[in-house]
C-alpha cells in the first residue's frame, strides 16, 4: 500500500484482550452491537457492508474489502462511504482503515486506528466519526 496523501491516527487503550478486540472488529454479531447492521465475508479479499444510524434516524452505508487480516494483531480494509457506483467520481480515492492491536496486559490492548486516503483532506467530521466508533466499541 502506498502512503496516502492524508491520514488520521487515533490510539486508545481498550480493557479487553486483543482476541476480544479483534473479534469486535471482525465478528459480524459483535460489530453490530457497536456499529449497526453488518454483512461481511471475513477473509483477505472478502467484502463487507454496514449500515449505521445517526442521530435523527439517517442511515449511512459503508462498503469495502478486507485487504489484510492477521488475527489478534492487524486489519487493513478499503473503505467507501455509500454504495459502490462505478459511474460516480469518488472524492476520497484509495481510502482505507488500518487497525493495529498490541497487548499491554492479559486484558488490556492498545488499539491504533488509521484512516488514510488520497483526494480531499480529512475533515473534523471524519476524525469525530472514527473516534466515536472507538468509543462505542470500547
């Protein structure tokens, strides 16, 4: 993967074992508890789609592909806000999310969340969304 033009990085300590944190990110039933309706094929090259409800009842759809999966350690996935539309220009080309997990203790994990992309710079809203997702997961 090439270095993106723009990225944000958030790091949080989660009071859970890395296996549990990895599962919260990859297990559809676990992910639904903090993110919304999920359909996924957990494997490198597998696709995912989730619907997340915002305040006011608006539904946001996100899709992507798992690019790398290293259980309990590392996840890289492409990321697209909205349904894929080959005819539409994407203002955020090559967007991805990378999750790095590091054991701090038997039931404590450092989670590093990286969201990178080319195109327009990251917005405050994007940073808030990523941080809000981590808070809901924890």
